[in-house]
């Protein structure tokens, strides 16, 4: 959640920044009004309790005079009334806060949607074929490495079986990510794939339309995660780290689940937008002054991996209208798909500043003994999305797939036929 003090002191600035994300800024005015009432009740409670203490002392010193006893009873009743009003305002205030996303950095590109994202750079040569490039799913089905038809019969739409070399490719990508991360101090984790509602809400992943994306099991009152980030960020729930531990880095592998509620009619064919997929994720906890540098570092790791795969890609900085709910700055990596003649997103890389840390109560102790909230960052190492891109970019005229050198070494063959 947002810093309450920052909201109080800079309501106009917050409204201006949140408007860039398309947020109804009336919510900020509503928060300011409710917070003002909450503060008045807080002050009133403090005053009443002070009077109650004074009255108690008077009763004791005066030997229990009736006038002080009567006043104490009135104060007690009034304190109970104000406490209930205070609790209601507290709940109302928190209800507004959870519906306010993180504010973007002032220099983040402004825009309404992905069409206004800023291209930072393009890397690699797009393949040139002497034949019409085929769609990855046609190739994969012919090679028997992805099966969506059987998956549809068994599980429904937006599922797929990865088979044979399809599985080996995914395992190779995961191993590549681990080998790239471990020398930089990343701690490998296989986290839970279920999360309690109150924890999910506290990291800002049930707010707004995000809730529609989540699979909820009502009987158990628990959600399935949409990313390993969701259970890695709470690793330091309620903890205070030492400044010397930062940056604290994790690399997590988990199966992820998404309803794709907002993608009706989009990518219904294939495995680019599915309900279940595996993903390797980078997570960092940093000092606030270091988070932008860490953000660039995570992006550089992503690019290092993509360059090893020899895939043509571009880096875009997401505009405010296409930025994630928790993000202050976001980059995406998009890979070229020859059959579609366009770039498609395969990776995201986000700086969420202290937005999630506030919900988690995750702080660090500075060298001078102060406690401050950490900044958290998340970045895709690999999901399954690069596999379709690899199939398309390395396809041959006869329907086989030539593998880039690094995957050939992992899999033990240089062509899928």
C-alpha cells in the first residue's frame, strides 16, 4: 500500500501521478476526508484516555469521591463509543488504500496503453526465410512436442501438454536461469503455490481487476498463485533485515495459475496465454537508494539470457497506462514472432518500491539504527513463452527446429525433427 504520510502531505501530487495510471483520483479525495476524520477520532481518544487517567488518580487520591466515579463512568462509555467509530473509520480508510495502486516514477513514460510504450532498444537480427514462416503451434504439433487438442479434452481451453523435446527445452531454460543467477548471490527457492487471502491482499495482488485473475478455493479459503513472486515477497513477512544483507536476492521456480479473465478472445489458440504454466522468477529486496540500479541489473540478467538463446527481441519501458498495479517502473522484453510479424511480450521487470513491503511490514535496519521499508523488485527469468518463439525463429523449411547452440548443449541434439 501507499505511504499514508506521503498521501497526507502530497495529495495533489499523488492525484496527478495516479491519474497517469488511469485511476479515479476521487479516491484520493475520499481517503483525505476519511483520514481526516480518523485523525480527529484518534486525537479525541487520546484526550479522553488522558482525562480518564486523571480521573482515576483523583478517585484514588480523594478516597473515591462520587463525582469522580460518575465522571469516570461517563468517560468509559464515551471511550467505548469513540473506539467503535475509530475502528469503522480505520476499516474504511484501509478499504480505500487497497484500491490505490503504486504511484509511477515521475519520469516514467506517460500513455494510455501498450501502444504508447517506449522502445528502449532492439537486439538481434530477425530471421529471413526463403519460405513463408509457419506458426509455432503447427510446427510443435507436427513434431509432437506440444499437444493442446488432448489438453482441451482433458482440462478445457487454454491448457497444453509439453512433451518430448518441449519438456527438455523448458528444463534447459530453468537450468540456464539458475546458472546465470547463482553467481550473483541469488538463493534458489521452490515456494508454495497457494497463498492466504490476507497475505495476497497485503502485497497488492487482489486489488482492482486482479482479483478476477486469481483461482480461489472457497472451501479452503486460499488462492493459487499467479507467479512465484506472490509467495516469495512474503518470505520476510514482518521481518527487519540488516542493511548488510541487502540486496537480498531469490530465484524461484513454481507452477502459476491465471484465469486470463481480461483476455477473452485473445490468443485462445496455442500456449502463449494459458491457465497453467511454469515460471522462473527473480526477486530482490534492496535499500531504496539502490532499487533503480537493481532494476537495471535484473533487466541486464534477462537480456543476457535472451542473447544466449540468440532470439531477436526488444526492450520497452511500459507507459503509465500499461504498468502493473504494484509498479513504479516496468520494463518488458518482447520477442519477434515471424509468423505474426510482430514482437510479443515474454518477460516483465518491475520496481515496486516500498509498496509491497509496507503491506508485508518488511523493513531493514540502517547503520545508524533506523528502521526503513525495503524496496522490492521482480523480474521474469523464464516462463514457457520463449519456447514458441524459439520454435518460430529456428524453424526450417522441412518443419524441423534447429536449436541455438546453448540449448543444443543442454538437450544433446542440435535439431528437433
